[in-house]
């Protein structure tokens, strides 16, 4: 045997955590993300509030934590990825499970990166707005005006001077007189019809969001109601939505 014979190639040793603190910080950064701070409170509110936490914690204890510990333990023991770990377990046919998890992570990353970009954009705009003290998504931004809102109220109270408060919001005392039926269908008459024969014609039912503005369409107000308009002095939610649509998403008016 020659002394300078080539030795078999040895794989480089995998890096190890220096201490438990590094491991805990790494796991925390992997498990805790924007969804915990941003999405979870919203989901809790939309699905029953505190009642939602009961099935959530049951699922966490019975399913989430055992799978988390199992995945972490297998990774620490065998020091392999989601595909190679099945070879170590002598279950090569299950490598497809690891491949599926990689594909799922890829698709999650596609939208999660966008969310991170939105977060970075908001942070940058916040820093830029520090000298003026006016966040760009508030109604205090120069040039922003609250939009005109349309209301439909009962005809017998439509002319009352106190229907709207001085700040432009509707008077809660008249809340029962405002029309608010999301299932109401607006009537569209045929193009040849005029307004006088509207009630006698068979109308085509369409939703409020599909209302036509062409001259051939004749629209009816909800029966027994009249239209009134008002502009609120303060509309922080509308200002935030406007910033989101025009500056973050860059949506056009069309």
C-alpha cells in the first residue's frame, strides 16, 4: 500500500450550538413571527374571542407541542434535514413527506416575504415621518379629506336638522331610521323604460355593488327612504385604508 494513497473523503462536521441560550434564541426566532403578533389577535377576535382560545390551547397541547418536540428531537439526534432524516430512520419511502414539507415551506415563503416587505415599508415611512410627527396613514396628512358618505333614511325624518351631529356622523338617536340591509336588491329597469313606469315593470335584481351609472339605467331608492349625504370631520380608519390601497398596494382609481 502506498503511503500517499488517497484516503476516503470525509464529510465536514456539522456546526453545533455553543450553548443552550443560542438554541433557545434560534428556536424562538423560527417559531415566533409576525403572525403571532399581527394575525393571531385578529383571528381570535373574529372567531369568538376568549372562547376561541379553548380549542386553540387543546390543539396546542395535544397536537402542536408533541409534533414540535418530535421534529426538534429528530433533527437534534440525527442532524439531518426533512428528507435525510427518513434515511436515518430506515424509512426511505417516507422521504416524500420531507419533500412535501419543503414544498409547503416554499409556498408559505412566497406570501410571507411580501408581508415582511410591507412591514419594512411601514417602518421606513414611520422613520421618515418622525420629523413632522404626522404618520402618513392618518387623516392629519396635508391634502387628505374625508369622503362624502351616502345614507338612506326614512322619508319622515330625512329633513330633520339634527339627523347628523356637528362632526358629520349620524345621530345615534336616529339609528333605527337608517336603512342598513345588506341583502336589499336594487332594481334595474330595461333601457327603454322611464322612471314613471318603473314600478310597473319587472325589474332585474342586482346588488348595490353592481349599480350602473349609464343613462339607460333607472335606480330606485329603498322603499320609503330618501338619500342624504354627510362628510365626517374625522375618519382615521378611512385614512388608513386609503394609505394602504394607494401607497402600499399602489392601486389605481380604476
